[in-house]
């Protein structure tokens, strides 16, 4: 069975009132010298008016990617 992937979902306010979600994954194998331990995996295509809607859209993308078996090699 493939190992679980280490994923992170974050929301950034790039401009005031414009919230963007970003899904990231740890490097594999991990680069201990890297300044950025996570690499971008997916991002929203448009800004949202608030944090909540950006987060919910990002969570929906993560759920679709994970499928029924969770994030094992999805």
C-alpha cells in the first residue's frame, strides 16, 4: 500500500479582500536544506471575497483528490 502523502492547505490574502487557497505537498524525499519544505500542488484560479469560501473551495479540491482511500498516491 502506498504511503500517506503529507499535504497542507492554506489560505492567503494576497490583496486586501482577495483570498486565495493553496494546496501543498512535502518534498519527497525531504530536502532538509530547503527553505520551503512544501511544494505547490494546486491553487485556486480566482480570488474569493472571504477566508471561509477560499478555505471551503480548497477543502473540496483536496477531498476530490483524495477519493475514498485518502491521500495515498492520489
